[in-house]
């Protein structure tokens, strides 16, 4: 999967603002949220679908405020 989406934005999967949500734990699986207050996705759960199921991976496409994580 490419690091950037078709608009040139960093995908949430590779963004440095993604953090584990300490208030959410589902079946021993971590839930991740956006931690960037400038983003329209701020505090959105990035690996939970619209039915509330926790996904294994972050699937969101990203926003214009994303910054790449340094490994």
C-alpha cells in the first residue's frame, strides 16, 4: 500500500498523530484514534467500521494535516 493517497495526503496508517485510545479495548485488540486537533478526523476511531466492528488495520485514507511517522 502506498504511503500517500491519490490526493497526496499521508494515509492515517503512516501518520504520526495516530495513537491508541486508552478508553477503548475490544477483545484484547487495540483501537486507534486521530490525535491531531487540526484534522477533521480528530478523535475519530480509525480502525472501527460503521457497524462498530474493530478492524485489524487502520483503513482511513488520511487528511491534509497528516505527517509521516519517523521510524
